[in-house]
C-alpha cells in the first residue's frame, strides 16, 4: 500500500492534503474529511501532515533550483515534447499574515508577509501585420468600470510589501474583480493552453532562480515567442533581466490606466474634461505613444509649479500625483510598446497574475489566519500552488516521494536506519 510513517496510503494522504488547501482552515479540513470520507483525523494531525509534505515539496524545489543554477554557462535549455508557441510568465505579489516561529502556543509578533507568485502559461498566439486592436478596449472606455477599477487599486494597503517599489507603485495584490476581468478576451489575444505556478515567502533574489527553474522545466526557453509581464515593481524587472533576458518585458496596461486616470482626476475638477483627458492619455499609451503623454504631463508640471523641497505635499496635491505618474511612465517606457506587442500576439495585461494571487490568497490570506514564518507558511504555499497547476504534481509527488529514512519501513532487521 506504500504506507509511510504516518500510516496513510497515498490515495488517503492525497485526499487529506487536497482538503487542506480547498477549505479555509485545518479545522475545516478535518471536519470535511470526517463527513465526506468518514475519516477521523484531528486538525492538529492535518496541520502536521500539511507542514511535513509541503516542506518536502519545498526542499525538492530548492534542490532542483540549486542544480539549475549550478549548470555551466551558457545553460542548455530543456526541450519538451510540445514546444510552446508562446511562453508567457506573469509575476505578482500577494500577502499573508505570519507569526514568529518557536514562540510556543498562541500568536506571537503577528505581521504581514509578502508572497511571491508566478504563473507559467503555455499559450496559443497569432501574429499580425497591423495592430489588431488599435482602439482602447471597451472596458477601459466605460467610465463606471474604470472608476471601480481604479478605486480597487487605490484601496490597497502597504501591508506585506517587503521590498522597495518604484515611486508611486502600489503594493500587495490587486483586490478587485475589475482588474481580473480587464481586457475582455478578443480574437487577437493569446489563449492559455496549460498553466503551472509557484508561490513562496522567499525574497526576490531567491524567487528569481526558482522561476527560471520552473520555466526551464516547462521548456519555456525554447519557445518561439516569450513574454514576461508584471506591474511597475522594480524587483520584477530585476528578475526578468537576470533570469529571462530573452523574454519581452511588458508592463501591465491596467496600472497605466490607474495612473493616467488618477492624474486626470487630480488636474480636472469637472467630470467631463477629466474623462476626455483620461481617454486621450489612455489611447496614446495603448497605441504606444507613451512619450507624448510624458511630455504633456511635464507641461502640466510646469504650469502648476514645482513641489517645495523638504515640505511634504498635502494629500491629493496634483503636483505630487503628476510626479508619481511621470516617474512611473518614464521608468517603464521601454516596456510599454503595446501596439508592437499586439502585432506579435503577446498579452498586454497581467490579469492572469492577479487571478493567481487571488487564488493563492483564498487559502492563506485573512486577518484571522496566521502561519509560522518558517516551515508551515512555506509549506501551505507549496500545497496551494500545486493544486492550482494544470498538471498532477501534488498527486504525483505523494505517490513517488522518497519515504522518510525515519519511517519503520526503512529500518533494517537490526533496527538501524538504512542509508
């Protein structure tokens, strides 16, 4: 039956772990298992199993990452049976609450931590001689929709962001359904055929090689087309330059909408002029004329006057908002040639990344949920990401995992632990 030291067969263990990551807590998982499977197991035991198996998966991930990084340069790209037409990587950060490890029972030193999340999409893509969508999509020309979208982005808090951001870039995941639905699917847009994902509490320097290892495992470095999408956070583009230099870097257009709409709102008190200004700027950016928008914003800066050095501007000061937008667009200008990306059949929004963050957060995020900074926090992320992949990696791991050398099955007749 392939029982290990826990006494559960692989099929039962898979059932337990699946319930761990689709319910809201270990207690809910234990209750659901008792009802649906007539399996009597305590929430404490469920927690221990999840931490143990998730930690094993994290260890295997780290081992594969070390092997990938240790390869002599230039690394030889892994080939797969089905070479991706378009390999697209979407990267975004989320949040979860953790507590200090090794402090006994209860919640000690609670704090927000940032999760790093990446989706790896094998996509079907076309190419076009002309821009297949020269006009801004209808969703971005719907005033109510844009207002809801921007309000959702602006409602973000700074909890959980552990690394520096570009000036003006919000932190944490985008907690709004509007952004997930941004850019309703059109004929020109690439379509996802298969997705895998990874998630971790690691910092960006550690997460970058993890991403590269997963991408190579999927044969992404042999793809005909390659794209890397993210928001304006500096570390996303550091990862792209270091580990994915052959991938086309693309700044999420949804954040461009946020910046230009917020700026139009700051400089135009009346609704009609504000909306017309936003449409003009959004259209220019969508068509790849970001430089024209930057120039016009600088003209507005000259008209309104400079900020006073050493004196914080009042909330909502148009001069401060203008500066944030100029900084954001200038920093990301090389990643905003949207007309060119569409002609090549590349995605221009990272809604897939934000959708992934929400799927991860559904299990780990909540003011009442606390995971340890160490093993349990990392373990739950491995299990949750595994079931969100289109492959069967969780089930496969459970059935093929190396059994612990401390298991009774691994002891020799003299009761010694075998090598």
